[in-house]
């Protein structure tokens, strides 16, 4: 298992390295504003925000000032630069993030056409940029966010609701900055790489509607608090739509994506003599159900050399979901891996890694975990009931007991989940 695990970990490391802000940001930095009055204001939010800000400070040819918000323990060590970094709570917002988001909105207001707003966005930015619309209580919004996280809703569905409750998301940040020029550099953590979904698109027109947001809550049986319901039925609180002239000065560049990460891992696999097969960069759905499908593909390869011959590695990205019904611990990658191990049933020659590229699987302290053909045998030897633990959403406990958690700490980037299934 040791050599297999080292190989799988090297694929994950390559995927993370492909999204390193130190490499991804500098090639896309704009020229400084012309004229004596033009300023560059740097703002942003996300798990990669501090690393992105550091890259700007080290390479931008001009003076900058500003503020970015990142998750707790995601700031970089060293002397403070001209871009202030504030840490706040993720995935459930807190008052520190609320205050910082308010400061960001104030920073970009009352700018002129000679000014430039450089917006640094990455996964996690939606929870960190939490500034409710007037009339909406912060605690009501915070509680709704917690419910959505456990509902099984996709990231697109959650962000549809979030945008319609925010004073800053869904294009409202760019509207506040108008008539300044706005350039957003985004690291995508969402299936499909839609800029309107990444961190709930604070500088991008919102094609979704209040009716769409209400439909999401209805779909998952979520009864909103009174202030939330009031906002979602008030047509005057609709988000800016495509074609809004106030968004005419705003553009977005995707500087790192899940596909780039998968391709980087594929290069490592080929160098090792292992054929890579990228199955998709935008896999969604329940983690345990996706695992059953992937187990079927791996079994077909192992037994019939279809659709690719062994040895090979099946690569995929995206963001699965977990409908929480138990009281255990574990993010979507651990849940995927436990379901995968159970579906494979110890199939010889099949090992796998599944990790979140931000280094944090859900709200736990692990990036993900690994499995091997002997995972279930070792679990039985330690009295770990995989079926029962999966039913209790306690995949973390299962892999912790085996010593098979992948612990990286925050990677300071985020291109969503990375999965690699090795078939030898």
C-alpha cells in the first residue's frame, strides 16, 4: 500500500500545485491606472485570498491598498503588506466577516472612472463576504446558511439563495464600484467554472431570480425565517442582471480551475507509466451515490480493461454533497471514500485518494483520505463497522481509526475536490 499511497498523494500534490496563487496570479495582473488620480484598490475573499494578495504585493507594478478576507488559519506569516488580511469564519459566517465585508463595500463606493478595483476571489468567499441586505437579520442569514450546508443542496443552489440575501454578492459589489474599472481574478471551486457562482459572483451579473431562490428552499423543505421570506418576496431586492450598464466596466479572468488541476495530475501519472483517464471536472450529486458509480467504473477496468487498460488512474473533480442525517464527523471526500470502499468490497488492485484541494474536507481538519484493497479487512480487525458509520455520517471516525486520513493543513488555494482511483 505504501508505494500506491505515495503515488496517489503525489497526484494530489500536483493538483494543488497547479492552483498555487503565487504562480497563477502574476501573469494576469493588469497595468496600473493611468493618470495621477487613479488608484488601485485590492479587495477579495476566499480560502486563497491571503496568498493571492501576497502575489499581488510581490508583482503588481504600482501602488495598492485594500482588504481581503480569508478563513481562520489561512493568513500568511510575515510582515503585513499594504493589503490588509482579515480572518473570519467559514463555512458559517461570523461577526468578524460581517464587519470586514462592510468595510470592503465601503472601500469600493464613491470611486471614479480612473480607479481600478482588483478583486481576488476564490472558494469560500461566499461565506466570508457575508453582508445581509438591509432589513435582514444577520443571525437569520447565518442560521439559514447552516441549514443549507446540511440539506444536500448543490453549491449552485446554495449560492443562488445567498446572492439574493446579500448586499455584496450577485454583482452588487461591482455595482457599488461603478464607474471604476473592476477586474476579478478568480480561482474556481465550482462545477462548470461559472463566475456567477464562484463565491456567489460579487462582481458578476446574476442570471438567477428571487423565484429561483424560493424554489431551492422549497425543494429541500427549508422554512425560512420571517426576515428571509420577506426579502425573497420583495421584487425590489432582485440582483443585477446581465446587460445592466453598471456592470459594463467589470470583467473576470479564471486563473485556476479544477480541469487545470486534473491535467497536472495526469502529467504526473503518465511520467510514472500509469495511463490517466479524466472522467470529469464537475462531478456533483450525493457523495455516496457518486462513489457507487465510480466503483462500477473501476470494477469494469479491473475485470475487463474497459474503458481503459490497466494500469490506469481514474481522475475526477467537482463537488459532491452530503445530506447529513447522522451525528458523526466527516466531509464529502471521506464519505465518498467510505462508500467507495464498501462498494468495491476489497477488489484487488484498486486504491484511491479523495481530498479537498483547500486541505479541509468540509469542516474537519483533514483534506481527505485514502483507501486500499485491505481497507475493509483492517477495519473489521479493529471493530469498525463501515456500514453503520456511513449511515451515521461518521466517515472521519472510520478513517481516523485506520490512520488513513490525509492531513495537509490549509493549502491556501481551492479548486474543489480531487479524486484519483488507481487500478493496477
